[in-house]
C-alpha cells in the first residue's frame, strides 16, 4: 500500500516599501536576544526566520520569514492546508508589527501601504465570519456582562449573609441569656417550695398530689418528694398512716 502524500503548506509573500535608517548588522544584534528567531545576514539582506513547526522529515512546515533590505522588506509565510487563511494572515501580520516595533527606528516601513494591508487583512477576517460567529461573540459579550453582574450580586449576598450570621449569633446569645434568666426564676429555693407545699396542703384538705403539684409549678417529681421529706424531717408535716 502506497504511503499517503504529506500535504504541502501554501506559501504567500507580500512586499513593503521601507527605508533602512541604521545598519542590518545593528538590527541583527537587536534581534539576537530573541530565542525563537534565526537570523541570517548576507548579500545585503537580513533574514529573520521563525519556524513554528516542522513536518515528519524535520523540515519547516509552519513558518514566516521577514527579509529586510535597504529599500524595503519581504514577508513570506506558510499556510497549512485546511486551516483558515484569514486568521493565519492576521497572526503573521501581528508578529511582523512586533518585529517592526522592536527594530524601530533602525528600519522605517512605508506606513501608508502597511496600514492599507492591515485594513485589508482585518476586513477580510471580519467578512469571513459567519452569522453563527457573530452570534457567538454577541452571546459571549452578553454572558460576560451577566457573569460580572452575578458575581457582584453574589458578593453582596455573601456580605448580607455574614451580617445575618452575626445577627443570628447575637440573637442566640440574647436568647440564651433570657433562658438562663427564666430558668433562674423557675428554680425555687427549699424555703419557697416548703411554703408552696404548705399552702397547697391547706387548700387541698391536708393532702398533696405530687404529680399534679409538680406539673402546676413545673418542678420535677423527685424534687417535690425531696422537699416533702425535708418538711417531714423538720416536723412541718406528719405522714398519715
């Protein structure tokens, strides 16, 4: 079975008028600190090469070359088959602009043609967008705005929740203090209970129903039995046989 031929990249080239205002050697020295570029100076031309990827044979596959001369520059770049040509042109143009900014003022490009090329590239990129892309970007902007609004609301709710937590804690402390106060009021001393028991016995024909007495005054039955035993031991009550 014959091996399938590897796709070859398409190479495009665009030329710009410019003026070398320094030296090619000076530009080379300026660019030498960048790790991703290869520089080659010969025959009055400086080649600034960026290889972004290679094929199976280790040959340059995705790349761009900026050739600088005394009176202009030539930009060559590859486009991988079945990829967006418009986006590739925009990416390479961006990289060219970065290089031009770095070597300024040693090389000055003709701004009119360069701006026209930028305008053409951007116009091509925008016109190539389908309605679905436009809708996607619009939805992204809308969702981004909603996200920040939701994030702001969430922060406000978190702050309100913290305040409510503090208030709930304070209310819990206040409630505990009131409960403690109520418990203290409902806790009778022995003397008070004995007086209450005596009153009860006088009203109920010299008898006391421990269960009913305990429910009436919200006292445990063992506590009532304890105070009655104390009253018997002190001689306040007599047990009937």
